[in-house]
């Protein structure tokens, strides 16, 4: 598979047709596309073997039903066989990227006896087994600090849980920091400076000081190594999660500035360990920062961006060439004070790119109902009834500042600007594979319900030519719940074409239309307007290029057919679809308009 990784520097201005055409997403003339010149290509990940057998069974590594979505979020599972089953299922439908849900760093108080308390003030049983020399791990750490200097103390205590296991490079000062084994748990004791710095001298004796204690509750088996091994076997890349920042108590959508220093230290230590053990692993695609922010023109003042910036610096030092992936969300609702226009969201994209993150994968926000999927000529249509729990009975124009497509178009223009300015950043689309609510909730927590492939195809259509990759939140449990599951719908309908973009483009002396999308083999392009309908067999009258450009997602192809646009009245919306010999046709036709 072709893996889109990092891009850089030299801008190439796309050729624009002499006749102005309005792309399906907007009433405005589209800006010329700027593409970054690709760096030397990396070796694409491929499965090591056609199948493998272990204690969990036999697993084939051949794709069965490759779909337009090629990456998925997964949640941690304690059963190792679940990993294998999930990756096999994801690879079956063309997935080459796994993004892990992670855990958060938490500030905690301790009892008079040195026991770690929950945020509600109860004893946290997860850390009860962490003991040394008959003392709690907290009290043992404070004892060791005071032996070095009576003026030393633990000022703040943090905890972090994970199913990973770390090596000795997690620690900076071995005399004060070490692992503590307790059954199938390994606790890692880290002593840090509150400001996020690490004293290379490990001098705890010269003067008394206040230190932060981080207790990491880890595992005796390393889930990340297991995932990376599976990534090698299936030909996939893994994005493990970085620690999530503690949240501001007054605004849960922001990181708490008081704890960013300690978070920076924990991130540095974990990535030091990754750098030694995994830096050369092709299956390590990068790292994922799971702290979500809303994309807005005011985003630059959000302290969470300080987290992104600090962590980007550390990733560059410890894992050069591996990007940070983030997935912010959008809110286009007009009836809420925090709804934002496409241009305001584009300003948020620029602010995020300036932190140094390498991949920005905005949530399309259709699953939460915060953005709708509609064309410009559908603004006066009633919203999908599945959205009414979020926006009520309303037209799309009344409910939303714009469609998902409008937002990705503006963010693509912002990305072009950032690439020209020297920022290596990609724009991915995170299409949400769920509905705002449902009769049967898919996830163990919450009310999000099952969606269907037709709606997911529509979401892919709306990403257009604007993104470099399409991923989805999430595999477990939204792709696997219900009857039939969304996974089953994809495996039985994966060959259905999906058109994402159409433009007027001449070839030689003939006028015509160029269509981009998925599954265009042996296809027919259908064009329908008020004066008629034409069905044009690509193989007979046009041409098909199945090798996507570097900036386009995996699996996308380009078809061209001749068409005389003069027969269409100026300003009329034209519907363009694609069908294949099986009878399967695009469920969401493109809406295109010629102005002159």
C-alpha cells in the first residue's frame, strides 16, 4: 500500500480550466490547488506473510474488501486475541493504519498513610499493591528523597495507567527512579521537576526542593510491542497514544496549565523509551495526542496548543521522522454560541499547524450532529431526521454555517498556505462511523447509535479532493455493532463506486468532465441535468487513471469522459454519478454547477 507520510516545501500550482466551474462544495470559484513536492518515498508497509498462526488461531493477511476508509481508532483490550481479531477485520476492509485510544495523566491527592486517592477521595485500588519496604510507593519515594536531603519533599503526586511495559530508558536517575513489580503489574516510579525540566546531574542532595512524583501503573506484557508486531505481520502502521493532559477544572475543553510541566516530563520519558526500542520500526507510524480541541479562530489562545508544541519538540528529538497526529472537532451549528464558520475553522487549522503536529485529522462531526452533509443546492432541504436530536426540525441553512465539504475545502486552502510557509502538515478526514443517537447504543457508554454504509459513503464523498487520507472513529464498537454490522455492510458492498469530485476539463480539442473517486473500474459516468441525461462508458469514450496522485488518498482513481457543457444552461446544478456493470452505483451523486 502507498503510505502518505510527510510532505514538504515546493508548491506546484495546479492547472485551472479556462471556463470557471463551481465544484460541488461551493458557490465560489475554487482556489488553485497547491501540492507539496513529495520527499523520497518510503517503503510501503506490506504483510510479512500471507497468514500466520499463534495461540489465538490462524489469521490471513490478504485484503478482502478494500474500502475508502483506510485507518481506524481502536480501544485497549485486555485479551491479546482481541487485538489480532480487530486488526484482521480492519485489514480485511483495506485498513493500513491503527490509532490507539489512550490514557490521561491525573493529579491525585494522598491519604495520611501515603495511599493514592481517587478524584472523589476514595482509596484507589489500582495503586494499593504499589509498596516498597512495607511503605506505600508514595511514602517510600519521599523517604528516599529525604535521605538525600532532609529538605526534599513530594509536592504533587500524579498517576498514569497503561497496558504497556517500559524499559530502563524511561528513567533518568536510576538511584531515585525504578520499577516496582507486583503480580502482573509493574509500577514505574518517576521523580520530576515541577517545571517539566530534567536535571541531568540527578543531584538530589545539594539543596532541599519540592518534586513531583509520577506513579505509572503498567503491565508485565507490553501491548505496544504486541501491536507493532501485528502491524508488521499485517502490513499496517500503528499510532500509540501520548499521555492525555489533565483538564482545567473550570473548562474541561482546555488543558490545565499548572500540570503541563509534569506532562512534558512524562511524555519525554515515554518517548525516550520508544526511541530506544522502536524508532526503527516501520510499523510505528507516529504518535497520537488524544486531547481534543474545537477548531476555531480563537484556538491560538488555548493552552492545549502548548501541550502540542512541547510534545512535538520531544517527538522530533526522540522519534525523528514520526509525526504527531491530532483529531480536533468542528461545530457548525448556528443556534449555539460556539458554532464556527468554515473560514473560522480554517484559522484554527493554521494555529494547530504552527505547533508542529504533522497530521491534523479533523472529525467530520456528522456523527455527533455538529455538522451536516449537504450540497449548496440542498440548503433549503430539511435536515436528515437522524440529526434532529441535535438541531431540531430545521433546514440545513437554518441549522448549519456550512456543510462538511465547505469546512474541508477551507482547511485544504489553509494547509496549502501552511505548506508554503514551511510546515510539514497533512490534512486527513476523520469520518465518524456513528449517529448522534440510536435505538440500540453501540458503545458501552453513551447513546451513539449505528450508522449505515450509505451514510458513510456520503461522508467520504464530502471529503472531496481536499484530504490526503480518510480514517474513521472508530472500529470498536461502531463498525461491529448491530445487524448487519457496518463491517458486514462494507464487505458485501465494497465494490460500489464512490465519486468525490468532478470538474470541467478539456482533453485535446474535446470538452469533458474529470471525475475522481473509488472503484471506477469498468465504470460508466452518468450526467443528468434539466435538458437530458447521458451515460458515458469510460473504457469506450474516455480514459481511466487508477494510480492516484501523491496528494490523494489510497485507492482513488480519476476518470475522464467527453461532455459538451454548452448544452447545460449557465448556473444550473448538474448531477454526476458513476455506476459499474454489477449495477452498483454511487449512492451520493456529485452536484456541479457551471457559472459561465
